[in-house]
């Protein structure tokens, strides 16, 4: 089996290589997050998905939350090769901020969105604590809203472990 350039022998699947399992599970979590976010947005901001032009605008906003050019179809993208390719999960807020602001903008159209989601986060010279707070509040709103509509805790993006 070939998985993102890794050759894995079928016989080894009873005790698969650690990097194979990490990358497979990471991709499954990431896909779960992306598709549930799409499904929730199609329901909670349905009025923004009605016409062709507004649908394209909304879809473009959704895709801009994630690094790469493949939208929600991750298997056409290579696995992240460094932390700068993690989008929302980048450890550097300067890298994560555009993805965070797109996530915030998407959520701001949902019913009950808190006021802070209507204002973009900005970097500051003091450790970017406010941007991290925006990210935390956006995630809390997403998790609570998803729980209300899905009946279970949704997946959130997670860090990819590089070896």
C-alpha cells in the first residue's frame, strides 16, 4: 500500500508503522473537521449557499480556512512537511492568523455568533495574546454550536507530529 509516499506492506498492517498510523489518523480527523464544518455551515448559514455567486463566495471562504489548494479533497495534497503548513494549528500566530480570521468570518454568519467573531483578530507586539484568545473563543463557539446541532462533540484540527 502506498500512503502519501510511504510504502506499507499489507502484512505489516497488524502492527502498522507509527508514522503511517499518525498520518492516517491525522488525515481522518482533519477530514472529519472539514466536512462537519461544511455541513454545519450549509445548515446554519443556508441563506449564503442559495445562489450561484453567493455559494462560490461561501465555498471560497470555507476553503480559505485550510492550507493548500485542494479545498476539502485532501488526498490530492501532500502531508504537511512543517508547522508552517498547518493552517489553524500553526504554532506561529503570524502563520495561523489568516486561517483563524477566515474561520472567524465563517462562524460570524452563524446564529448566536458572539460579537468578537465579527471583528478580525490582529497581531500585537505583546505575544499575540488577543489573537490566541480569539482562536480559543472561536473554537468554543464552534464546539458548542456543533454539539447543539450534531448531538456530539465535533473534531477539531489537531497538530501533525513530524518525525
